[in-house]
C-alpha cells in the first residue's frame, strides 16, 4: 500500500511542477504585488530552512493522512488538485512578481540565492501555493480526529511556520498570502460541488 501511495504522490507532484513552471513560458508583463506593509517584514535568510520544509511536507503529509483517515485523504487530494489548477490559472491571467532583496554573502544567504534561482523568472507569486497548501494541511489536520497528537502538532506547526517563512524569506508578499487564503476558501466551497465517486479509481488503486 505504501508503494502505491508513493506513486500517487509522485504523479501529483509531477503534475504540480509541470503546470507551475510550464505556465511561466506563457506569462508576460507581470504586475508588482509588493506593498508598503511588506517593507516592515524583516528579511531573515536563516528561515530558508523552514521554507524548504514545505517540499518534504507536501510529499509526506498525504501518506500519513491516509493511514489516519482515508476519507480525509481523499478530500485533501481533491482540494489540492483544485488549488493547483486554480493557482496556475491565476498566474496566467494575472502574472505577478516583485523585487527580492539581495541575500548576504553567508551560508543562509547562499541558500536563499539557490531558492530564488529555483523559479527562473521569479513569477507565480499570488496566490502562493506554499501558503494555500499549508492552509489546507492545517485545516485537514484540525479536522482529523484519528491522527495522533504528535503528528498533528508536527504537521500543523511546520505548515504554520512555512507560511510565515514565505514572508521572511521574501519569496512572497502579504498579498500573496491573503490571496492564498482566499483561494483555499474557494476550493473548500468548490469541493462540495464536485461529484462523488470520481476519486474512487485512485482509492481502489491504493487499496490494491
């Protein structure tokens, strides 16, 4: 079962990466989303390590969730796919960017330079997929009674810190975070209108 869950995760992450970076080829004339409030948020390169925890988080969390609640796992996966699709549509319709600060010549500064280079155009800011996916993780974790307290606290705290780190690493602005929260709420509403049963083949594949 674990191997099948891992396959589903690889497919989902590949789908996300292809759409996320692929849409940058079609984006032109991005809008600057930086606002005065963003200048009051300190640039803390050391939080790059927290920001980077998002990658193992979105890879591991769904698998742990499945073992706690297959029903919530299905809900998580459906909403996550909707979040990815709607985010990319936003990036295409209204591309955004802003000027990142120059990282210092230190260990963490060099880490930030690597993170900045990961998005070769520096686009796809609003809504932040880092934030919207973390809002989803926090919400699902809070509504999962079968997940152990240790796991719930671990995933919830990491997700919250990742959201904060998107601002302190200057990867995102306040507008990116707010729009991600709005997107997450919209996805929760849309979930109720998605026909039941379409995810059954995936669940059957996992169960073998």
